[in-house]
């Protein structure tokens, strides 16, 4: 009796799926690790988020892989992803940059779990992962020639009538702060104290 007659064909068909899964998982872990450890961390320095980003990427990849290969009720799938909406970290809110990295980790994990590897073999994986790492690295290294900052400032006016002339108000802020202010947005006025709260934009 031949060996191929003994082995169940259904069992042999499992091996390509298993190899494909581990290949996807390895690529996803490598991409996430490079993105967080060698691009995010050196420029932002919040080591407590390394664990968070990598584990979230791993969990999202596994969930997306399961939903892609297992027949599951639509309502159950929606409920499974709705779990993310009730999970909240008991920590200070993330900055916009951290939220962007978190979204990048989730997005690339979903792509790695669901993209069809039969299209151009593994080039689709390489392109998506390399593009994300390359763009993130380039943007971290990029520094605009003109650096513009925005701050909330509360100060005392010499005269309230200055509020009627935005140019005079800008000059007043320049004189009091010594900053190269080019735009002022008034937020709150206290006529009794001659105080004003403004957003200032400076170079």
C-alpha cells in the first residue's frame, strides 16, 4: 500500500495553510518590532508603549486570521470587534503621534492577516510592510525648515481697544513674550482685569 493512500488528503491540505499562517505571523512580528523598537522608540522614548503596541498588533493579526478562515456568524464577528470599544486603558490619554502608531500597527496587522499571497506571490507582503516602515522612518527624520508652534497664553493688555486691531494685538504679544508671533486667536476676555486668553502661533 502506498503512503499516499494511507494519509488522509484533508490532513495534507492543512500543511500549506499552517505554513502560510506562520509565514504571515513572522512577517507581521518583524514589521511591528522594527516599526516600534527602531523607529518609534528612538524618537519618542516611551518604552512602556512597546509592550502595548506589539501585543495589540499580535492580537489583531490573530483575530483577523481567524475571521478570514473560520465561518462565523456576522453578528458574532461584529460583537467580537466591538470588544475594542469597551476596553479603555486607565492611563493618561495618548498623544496624536502615539495614536497614529497604534493605528499603523493595527492596520498592518490586518493587512498581513487578510491580503491574498497568491497575487504576485509574497511581493504584496513585502511592498505593504516595507512601505509602512520606510514612510514612518522618513517622516521621523524629516524636519520642516520653518518650525511653527502653538501655545495658549493668558496675559494683561495695556489697553482693551487693542482687541479691535489684530495687528496691534499681535505686536503686543510679541513685545510681552519676545517670540516671533505671526497669528493670534482670542479665546477669552476679562474686561475687569484687562486679561485675555489667546492661542498664539509663532516660529
